[in-house]
C-alpha cells in the first residue's frame, strides 16, 4: 500500500424502502455531512466520523412514516460497504482496534478485527429508554450488525455500565470511531497483511 494513497469508499444503495448515499475518506480530518431524517442518528454518525478522523457524507431518504428501522439498518449496510472499499486489500494496516470510551457515568468497550469473517457480539448493558428523540435505541444493535457484516468485521461491543441511555449509545459510536481509526492505521512495520497465515 502506498503511503500517499487516499483510501475512500463510495456506495449508493436504493431499495423500495430507502435511498442511501455514502462517501467516505478514512484518511480525512473528521469532516461530516449527515442527513438521515433522524436527528439523534445524525448526531451519532457525526461523532463516529469526528472521533475516527474520517471525512463522511451520508444522505438517506427512508420510510420514516413507518419507523427508523430501515433507514438505520440500510445506512449500516452502505457504510459498512464503504469501509470495506476503503480498507481495500488490508495490506499494511494494524487490522485490530479496540477502545474503552468513558462518557460521563458510562463506560463502553469496542473491539474489532478487519478479519473478513463478519460477526457481531453485542451487550447493551441492560435496559435503555426506548426512544432518544426520534431514534429507537434497539436500532443500535441493528446498525452495528449491518455495519459489521458489510465491512467484513468481527465486532464486539459491550456497555460495561451506565445509567443515561444517551450516554450509552454515544459511548458506543465514539468508541467505534476510535477502534476503526486504530485498526485502519498504516504501520510501516507490517509487510503485506497482518496475519501469520499471509491471508485473511
């Protein structure tokens, strides 16, 4: 992988339920333009981009008259595909990333591997307020699963403790941004792929 190469992804996903357009630069500065129609979800994606130092544009039109499920899940699909594109052949990257994120009284752990073996293990740390603004808190797990499967990630997320539901979800998205940034970091000592097998 050439050091000067800018790693990007661009995905357009259109279904009978949603239209999602994502543009991603993982070597960016955390600039984001997010429009999903769900204010709290916009806030979370802005945090993911900012804490990952990714330049990210997400424009989504979904059947919000039904609920936010299709919009959030399909955004996860498209964003995961964009990260898969940006990661490319995964040569020269750290591959693994993990981060403990404290958010006031909440502490969350996000650990991931660009393994090519999609898996989500999610522990939401107990009951949450059902809705944060127009965002259904159950959709955090749906987003993470769609994202992990389409990015080719093994992804573990655990909210260790916390009280405030806003803080819990925010800790997850911020932690995800940091863990992705760590995993995608180029390491000049890594020759080829970070695997003793030589392949993923």
